[in-house]
C-alpha cells in the first residue's frame, strides 16, 4: 500500500468540497498548508489530523469507537486529538506483538516504532496509517470510520473487495473457511485444483465447496492461476455488519461448533460457570478482547499455513 498517497487522499476526503485555502483557514492556518499535505511535500501528525476531522464535524473518538465496534475503556478517558491518545491507540492495537515483529511488517526502524508507541514522538499521517495496518491489518476499516474509502483511489479496490468478502461471510459463511483453505500449503502443492479436496479437508459437502468457489470468484476475491485458485488480496475481515446480521453469523458458527462437538472432533470445547463481581466481570471481558487482539497478531504472521481453524468464545452473564 502507498501510505503517502493514501494519506494525501484522506486529507482530500476530509476537505470535501472546500478549497484548500478555505480548509486551511478553517483549521487555523494562515498559509495554504493543505496544498503541502495533499502534494506530499509535508505531513501533519496523526493528532493534527484528528483535530482537522473534528473541525469538519467528524468526532474522532466516535470514529475510533466505530472502528473498534466495541469501544475499549480507555477511549472514554482520552481525547483522540491528543498525541497521548494516538500512542494509546497504537499500543492497544499492538497488543502482545513484539516491536521486532512490528518493525518487520512496517519497515520502520525499531527506534521510530518504539518512540511512537511510547508517545515520545508523533507519527506523521502516512506513518500512522502504516502502523495501523501493521498492528491490526484493518487500515481500510479505520479509514472508513472517518470518510468514504470508495472515493480514495489508493484503497477503493481494497474496500470493494472487503465489502464483498463481508457480504459473502454473511450470505455464505463457509466461503471464509474455503478462502482460508486456499491458503493452505498442502493446497499449494496440488498440481491443479481438485474439486472435493477442500470439502474433505474442512468437512463440508462438495456441492457447498463448489458454491463457495463460484461466489468467491464472481466477487473477485479469487482467480485461477496455473490451474489452482489463488486469493487476489489477503484481507483481515471484520464481519460485523449490523447487530442482527452479526448475531446470525455468530449463531451459525456456534452451530458448526456444536455439530463438531457432537461428532467428538478434536479441539477445545470448554466451559466454566462461575460467580464474580461486576468489576471482575468487566475485567474478564477486557482480557477476552486482549486475547483476540493477540490471536489476530499470531494469525497474521503464522507460517507455514497448515490448518483451517475456527475460534469460538462465549462470555455472558446468566443473570442479565
């Protein structure tokens, strides 16, 4: 991804129909600093851009909350226009991923990454976007929380593919497992695609495999290359579309887990009925969230790809 082009287009999207001079004045600048930013000759910090978003009536805290879907507790205590909040966001998304791994993914120096995470220096907007992608693989979703990514040429295709993937995840949930199966090293060793191979591997009907392949192909998520299906772009997909469809999708995968449990499949099917304080219940919820962030980091860097895995987790209060 061209982070500088993406940053310039993001600023342009925030500006909207205003002229560069008018937008600069709205932000409190006497010079046409917007031209400098949009031409890539200089860059604002992430905190400055958060302030710019607020000046055009986009609440940065609400936008970040939309990105998270379930907002973390720290977000209600910090203002995203402050450098400390930017550092907190990056630290939160980093989770337990090592700085060394972030350096490898982002291409930035260990010194720079460390100082950004500690809040000792402020990342320029392109660097901030790079860090969002390196720590979460969800930069497109982050941008979509602020502006319309379909109007940004640098990520419009990625946004279209992401939306198609999300739609497929709801309309045909097995497409997600089939996509992951196409990443398996064993599949890559096949001389050509063999209908039924994926079905046998993940435990579905051959008809369902064929249906998923057709849907993935029509939506542009996969294409044939040298006789095998390959993924056009690997995406980290947040399938939470709206409350009702999200509940249906969760119910569907829970049903899959129940079916595999009835078949006595190997895996971790555990539960714990307990009594805790309200404060500790919230603490446990926070631990669950941190766990998923760390799992996402592990998944993003896992090589070789040898298994298709479903991770189901339930935590709820029986007396609510």
